[in-house]
């Protein structure tokens, strides 16, 4: 039982990162115009049809483009600073929680949680050939995570034997143990709680071409095919009285994690991925004079993991030893008692998951060649592990002054929370070299609650040979 809770908390704390929706495309993040404005290799994963549009450079090359974000309706910015300080400290007991910290965090996480994402592009390259079309290739890492805890589970995770669930305590051999005189089934205690993690390495090859091209109407279509290596997947959930857990994790996933999580570790190394699969993106781009429409369906496919599937026996939780997790490294010596074996490994060694399918759509108005306005929408279409958290809609503007490109707008997602993105790109030497940074929400820097910290940046992007 200890392993399940330790794994769940470790994954929660280690991967609190939210989707940027634009992957590592820092040149369009913050504009609200990604579906229509993304170009070259940055458009695969967004709308591959844009490869067929005659704009930008003929040859583009980029390295180490990165997107990172954090969103939580349970934490504040001070908590995020504590997480950073804990992880950068050489002292494993640094920033340990006080009793008051644990009570506050238990309440904060009750029926709340965190959505998360990191995207990293090792290399991206694209080539547009007139009268033939555009080709692109990229190698990217996608790490996403989602966690939700109900009130009881949160209380037990943070407070241990001090949780209200345990009504009696005893000290045995110097260790304090909490007991429940009315123990409940694990499924009831954790009902509605969920921990999902996905780490996938993606090799993506895309092609786009303009099929109709006249002065008043242009139609471009595109597709990309991706080969996927699964580095890690975890799907632990409690719903309608049923407990399930599946994992396929490389031993190299995190230092020491294989020893911590015990039964949840697959012996495959990171070089021999624990998952393999394929995905398909389809897109269309229509331009009528100064008006552009774009639509795409992304991530149609599957990935199969070699891991372990567990049936979790629905035992009653009767005791806990020690006082919950001690800091953001999820350090704890807590042991949970159920009176019976909680794990029941099945014979299933492979599990297939559909990919997190999404729809993207957008409209763009070209005011001048240097000024664009429009709108964009991102809609997740299933509940697959690794899906981005919410529907996201935005309106935006992108303008260029000399060698500087500025983007901003308004975005809105689940909970009707407004965000104000901002993107800045410097393109000296007539755009041969680009460097830039974008944030998805400027409000976060001026408010304390519900942080939506994010950043997308790149500093090694090159474009050669004009098409315009």
C-alpha cells in the first residue's frame, strides 16, 4: 500500500506542468493565432496544412525549443517558490512542512489539483519547394501530467495519522500509528481521485501542399505522421467504486524512482522504450484574399506500453504509521495498513491507449503584411492519458516593427478564467536568425492565487531563402 501512495504523490509533485497548446512554437505562442500563423516545422502538431502555404522562409532549422508551464487551483506562487527551492537545495530535508503547512495544503488540494506539461524540441527542420509543397521533420519530448485528490485522500496524504479519518493513535516502539475504528474501503476514501502521467518522444514527419491556387481562393491540405516512443505512462484512478492502476516506466525515468515505486517499475531502459505507437494529424488551410481559415484534427492513433496492470483489491484502510509527506520531494516513512494484500497483479503485460486527440480551428485577418488579428480554439476530444487539460479559446493580434515581432491577446478556458498572453520575437538579419520568449498569462505575475505560470522560448532558430 505504501508504494501506491508514494508513487502517486511523487508523480504529482515532480511533474506539475501545464499545456502550452502550441508545443514549442514560441513564435506564435501568445498570439492567439497558432492555427493560422504557425509555419514551417513549428506547424506540425498544430496544423500541417500550413506547410503548403507560400510564406516565410524556404528552409528553416531549429534546436532546443522549449515550452514549460504550471497551473494549479490548489497552490499559490509562494508554494511554487518552495517547490523550486526544495528541488535546488542539496539538503533533502530543506523546506519541510510544518503542521500548519500540512493542514493548509490538505485543504488546498481537497477536490482540486494540477495539470501539467513540458515540451522540448531536440531538432526541427522544414523545406518548402515551389509547385511541390512543404516538408517538415521534428523530434520532440512531450511530458504531461494531471492530478486530482478528493478531500479525504488529500487529508491522509499530507497529515498522516493526524488526518480526521484516524480517530485513535498509539505510540509503538517510538513510532506513532493512527487507527480508524470505522475503516472504509479504499475506493470510497479515494473516490474521484486521479493521477495521470505521460512521457512520449515523438518523431514527426509532415507534408503540406496548396491544391487550389488563384487570386481569390487558395486551399492547402496537409498531414503528418508520427512515430512514438513511450518513456513512461501512469494511469491511477478511483471511480464509481473501482480502483485501477497501470504503469509502464523506464528505469531511467527518474533517478531512484524504480527503487521507490517497486512493483510499478518495468525493467526496460530508456533506450528501449516501454511504449511504441503511431499518430496522424490532418489539416486544412483556406485563404480568401486577406482572410484565412484553418482547421485540424491532431493525434489520431494509439500507443502500446509494455508495463504492468494491477487490480487493486478494495481493502479497508485501518491504520497509518507516521505523519504524511514531509516536503515537496514527497519524503515520508508512512506505512498504510489494510490487513490484506492490496496488490493483485494480473497477467496483462501490454496495454494500448488511444492518443489525446484534439481539434484546432482558427481565423485570421491580414490587416497589413505586418499586422494580423484573429481567433483560435483548442478542444481536447477524449480523456486519454497525456491530454491537455481544458478547452482553450483566444483572440489575438501580432504585429511586426522592424526586427521585432510582438503578440498579445485574450484567452479563456475552463472556469471562464481570462488570461493575457504575450510573445516577443527578435529577428535580426532579415529573419535569418530568431530568438524569442512567450508567456501564456501576464496576470499570474501580479496575482497570488491559481498560478498559471508558463514560458515558451527558443534561441537557436534559423531561416534561409525568402519565399515571398
